[in-house]
C-alpha cells in the first residue's frame, strides 16, 4: 500500500470520526504525494468545508473539476463553498450543472430553488 493511500485513508477515517481539522493534515500530505487524485482533493475539500475554510474548500473542489469536469458532486460542493462566500450567482451556476448531470437528485435541484 502506498504512503499516499494510507494518508488518504487516515484522512477519511478522521472525517468519519468528525475530526475534520485533523483530517486536513493527512490529506494535505497525501495531496503533495498524489496531486492528480480527484478523490484526495474531494476529501480535502470536504474537510475544509466542515471547518469553515470556504476558500480552501472552493480551491479543492475546483481541482476536482479540473480532473473530472462532469463530477456532479464536485459541482454541488463547489456551489456550497461559493454560496458560503456570498458568491451566489456563481454558486447557482454550479448547482444547475450538478442538477443537469444528475437530474434525479432533488437535493441538487433544491439548492437552485433556494437561491432563485
């Protein structure tokens, strides 16, 4: 098992335990070792979001979308990060993209209605 994978798993475990700040330490190290892994960026974005570091969460979800432009969850999570920073128009665009990529998700569609 690679060091990056072990760090990623450690970070995910900390997230499940509700220790988002601690998760960022392991996930940042994993990201340095494997900067092209969308799963690491996503987990790190979630950790940053949970500790209210909106700009850092935004950067991580943007990185996921650079690697996987049709990732519906990344569009949704980016929208949430943008919304928390008061960037509601851009957030709404990402909610609409998420909803179009996964039309069955009422959760994604619900975010669009909240901002319109």
